[in-house]
C-alpha cells in the first residue's frame, strides 16, 4: 500500500484519551505516530469516519503537560491479528489545535525531530 501523506509521520508512542464529539463517549488508546497534519492511534471502539473528536495526548516531544487537539477521523480500520492490544487503527487529521494555555501550536521538522512553535 502506497503512503499518500504529503508530510512524513514520525514514530511517537503516548497514551491518548479520546472523546467522540457526537456521542460524548470517552476511551483510552495508544498514539503511535504523528506529524503537523495528523496522527495515528489505536483504540477499542470503531469511531465514525468524518466524526470530530478531542484527543488528549499524554506526552509530546518537549512538553511537560498533556496537550488537547480537535481532529477529524479520516479512516478507521479493524486490526485483524491473533493477539492485539487494541481492535481499531484510526487516522485523524487536526481540525483545530488547542493547548491548555489556549494558544495555537504547530510543529515543524528540525534535524529529523520535531520542535514545538507558537503561531498567532
């Protein structure tokens, strides 16, 4: 399968808490990669494609506190394997980004890593 992303994703593992905006259902999962456009995580509930969610990511590069992001679910795929930690893989695209300080945050790639930058 060809990767159609316009921006490279970076491996990063962190716990994530997700709230479905339509149902208010809250669940935990594991984030496995991200970039400036979106992220991939796994969870146990099949989220609705096109749905909006809030995701609180426990730790990001160079941050001390959890960050909260609004995102749109782009795709959901059931994970078929004999032993799995979670049952669904989810690709999400940022729709609005907020931190606890209510400032917009974006990421830029620097020397193979990621750096947090403030944008107004």
